[in-house]
């Protein structure tokens, strides 16, 4: 029985590591809007590194494919120059700007196919060759610990049939959304109801790739948002800026009378005051009353107490020390008495 021959792969010999590292580091700061930022999976591989590594695992090292006497300088130089060509493909592949560049991707896909054909030829006489070494059918890619899906996504991009699985159902959902579902809709045009304010002119002629699916996600997302607003929007009322509010907030003066959408609600658990006199009052547990410490944008909330009730007022400017301590000690939710303005509630 003839043995399976596995030519040495590029990854076993050399890689343009500096280029891959630089692209992987850069990717972190420029991938805004990419699905990988929707849910930050732990230890997710940079797409650039995944793409480079899969490519280097799929292509044969030229020392295996270049013919000639390997002891001769001429052959060595030829091998080196062929290896450089593969490095150049990797250098282009890892650039974020080339993520969807079909010219760059096609060069990589062609190199992978060429290596595969070479491997199939080597194994022509293996008994299961027709099943295992079909030059027209690249081996499938399997990632049983797919997590955020970087590796199977890049395998798919390089032309391999990709299978991803994971123990964690959230990871499975990410992989379904990123790898399994989009190809089913490739080339389809969007069918969702048009959003009135949208300018569709740039899409009308081209529904290539998954543009139609992406557009439908946007359109139906809009439908869901409108419906949610109809049903529960009243729970999120706009806030009218009053003169009283603006009295201590110069930044609100020009907005008096305007109704503004609230962009953040700060929630705090409450517990009955440990003070017997105020046990009917629920006291918030907050580790700090500071909203923002950012230089020039400092803000905090100050409790205003009237009798046995209180409300919070948002203030801008450097937070006083007392607002930094909040009302809570540690994670256990024990009321801290060091916040003087609320102290009366816990005496
Ligand atoms: C480091 S993460 C993988 C990250 C992934 N390569 C990426 O780029 O996003 C490891 C994954 O292995 C999964 N895992 C751990 N033990 C497993 C098991 N026994 N079977 C399947 N998946 C498992 C975890 O849920 C996790 O998603």
C-alpha cells in the first residue's frame, strides 16, 4: 500500500512575521463596524494572523516544488525567489484594506489550488486517491473550538469549505451569523421595506456578495426599532430642559425648552436604610457618584435631600471627593456611611 506523501508547508519553513504582526496590531484599532466588534470574544485571533496562518498551512514550501539539484546555488536562489513570491501574497493578504480585495484574494486562492494539485499528483497512487486527493476539491476546514470565528471565517474567504463548532452556544450563534448564513444569501438583492430617509442610489445596481443581506438587516432592524418604539417608547420619555435645570448648568442654557432624548439611564440597586428612623426609605447602592472623570468633561450626580426623600442632580465640573466614595463597600452591597449627604439615611 502506498504511503500518503505530505509536502512540507510554507508555515513549517518561514513566515514574514514582522508584516503579519504589524497588520494584526493595526487591525485592532481600525476594524470599526466589522462583525468581530459586535461581541468581543475572548482570545479572538486577529483576522490578519488567521488569514496568513491558514494560507501558509495550505501552500507547499518551494523547497518541495522547485525542481533541480538542491545543493546548487542556482536552485537555492530559485527556491528563495519562489518563497518571496508567497511572502508577497501574505504581505498583501494581511492588510486590512485588502480584506475584500478579490484580486489579492484570488492570487492567494490560486496559490492554494496549485499546491493542492501538486499534493494530489504526488498521491495519485494512494488507493483512496479519488476521495482524498481530488485536485478539483480542496480539503474542508474544521475548527472545533471556533469561538469568535476568526479562523473559519478566513478559511472560507480563502476558498475552503468551512465548518465551525464550539461548546458555547453564544460562539455557535456568532459563527452561524458570520459563516453559515451569509453565503446562503450571496448575490441576493434586499427585499425589506425601504427606509424613507435612506439614499439607495449606491446599492441599486450592485447586490454583489452579501450587500443585499446587510441591507435587509438594516431595513428590518429599522422596522423592529419603530415597532419597539411604538410599544414601549413611552417608558423612555424625552426630557425637557427647563430654566431650573439650566440655572446651574451653563452648558444647557441654549437648550431651554428643547426635548432631548436620554442617551443613558444610570441604575442602582436600593436597600432599606439601616437607620431605624428612615427604614421606610430605600437608599441607593452606588460605588461612586462620578459619571465622568474625563479631563474637561467631568460630571457627577449630587443627591439633593428634602425631608426623608431625595433626588439626584447632574452636575458638571471636578467631582468633590465625597462623590467618589458612593454608598457601597466592596461588591457585597453593604451600605457605606462615608457619603455625608446620605449619612442621615444610615445613622
Ligand atoms: C480561545 S477561544 C477560541 C478563539 C477563536 N480561535 C477565535 O479566534 O475567536 C477557545 C474556545 O474553545 C471553546 N471550548 C473550550 N472547550 C471546549 C470543548 N471541550 N469543546 C468545544 N469547544 C470548547 C470555548 O468555548 C472557546 O470559545
